[in-house]
């Protein structure tokens, strides 16, 4: 990856940050975005990266960000936001509309922008999840997002090729986002996964970032969703 430019949207924590670290260690130039200015400054200082504030919900800001990139860039990772959980009976539909706009229409907007911003043979990768593939109370919007990502990457791969488009669907990953969601139940969840997963350990951000870098560098891969869950779907 030496000499390439990697853009990590949502790169100040978790999977995005670990991907930025690995790309920088592989001698790539890194551009990182996030909403928290203090964390952006920390990443800039740690990695020598270009660090830009960006909220994926602000469509005009996203367009300006891509227009300002030193194009063409080589690879883009989108690792922003988290899942939306709410039973339908209690759902705030304005919040639901914002979630769907960011995670479906917003991703399509990014595909359109990457068609011009990413060099031929480069890559666009989205981070998705596996947890909403089975019905459960409160996960209908997360399930919609999970189902949509496969359709987005398959069609986008055809439409903007030779730019390659893929997604990584992560199961439980031990990140600050997981800690915020689970709170006091975090350690119990970790232990349950250690006891039940075939790999007998918890998946980490570096496990996912390893696959993301592989998708960036393996030029035969496009149009697919790749699971990283430690075998979670086999036992849960």
C-alpha cells in the first residue's frame, strides 16, 4: 500500500481507527474523518494523518469533503455510525428516517461520489453487520440496513467498476461502540462469546481491519459482503 491514499470515514475509533493505523503502518497516506474534534486531533498526532471533521448526516458537507480530496484516492472505507434499535410500536419515525437516509441513500451518495474520486482499480468498502439477519424485537431498522448493504455493493460494483465495492459484515466486535451499547453487560457478553464461539475468543477491531486491508489490495474482489464474526452465526 506504499504511496496509496486511504480515506477512512469514521476513523477516530474502533474498526475505522484500527484500519487507519494498519494502512499507515503499511506506508499509505491516510485521511481520517470523524465528528469528535478531540479524537480527530489525537488521530492526526498519532498517525500524521489528515484529519477532517465530517458528519455523514450532512449531505452537503459530505459532497464538499469528496470535492476537496486530492483525487484520485486509492481506497475509501465507510465506518460511520451504529445500529438503530427500537420496537416498531415505540419508534421515533423522524429518527428512523434519518437513519435510513444515512445508511441507504447516504451510502448510495457515497458510491456516486467515489465514482469520480477513486482511481480505477481502487476500492470502496462499507462496514455492515450480521446481528440483524434473524428477526427479533427492536431490530427492524437494523435488519433493513443489513439487507440493503448487499444490494448496494452488488449493484455499485457493476455501475462504477473498475472501482471495486465490497462490504464487511461484522458480528460482535470488542470496540468502544459495543461498550457504549452494552454498558454494564459488556463483560458478560464477552464471556458468553469466549464460551460459545468456535474460535473461543472475542473478535477485535484488528480482525476486521485485516480483512478491510485485504479487500483494498486484492483486486479480484468486488460486489460481495464478507462476514467476520468468529463463527457467531453458527451458534447463535
